[in-house]
């Protein structure tokens, strides 16, 4: 029994090690994404705070810093585009807003047309059966 357990441990160990390495990789990736999102949120809060409470020169300096970083770093540019794309995707889902009453009326009309087509097809089949 003890030899079977040792063999089982030897066989299972590489799978456990691979699983652990995969968990570490996922943790690092998710941590990086969370840090990126937190950095953009912190920058937005800093801008809002500077607009509300700090002199205009400080706000301009923050904007200049971000513009320079955007111009110099392709990583920052890609991160900014990805962040704002992910930020606005839920908003774009509901814009432009649909009229639910018009959508329901269109659905009823389509259903009625389908029902009429089905009834016409059934009548035609019935007439064809009666002819033969």
C-alpha cells in the first residue's frame, strides 16, 4: 500500500506543481490589471480633487504630466485606451436608448406576420391534399 501511495505522489506532483504555477501566473495577471485600474481611478480622483480644491497651475501640471506620459509611453497609451474602452462599453450598450414600446410593437408585428405565413402555408397544404 505504501508503494502505491509513493507512486501516486510521484505521478500527481508534476500536475500539482503545474497547477500551482498557473495559479501564481493568474494571480500576477489579475493583480496587474487591478493595479492598473486602481491607478487610473486614483488619477481621476486626483484630477477631480485638483479641479475642486487646488490652484489651476497644479491641475495644468497634472494634465501636462499625463499628456507627456501618453506621448512617451506606448504602454500608458495602450492602458489608457483599454481602460476607457472598458469604462464606456457598458454605457454604449444602452446608448442610443431603444424605445421599448416600439420594440414590443415590432415584435408583435413580426409574430403576426409569421403566424399569417404559417396559416397560409397550412391552408395551401390542406388544399393540395384535397385536390388529390
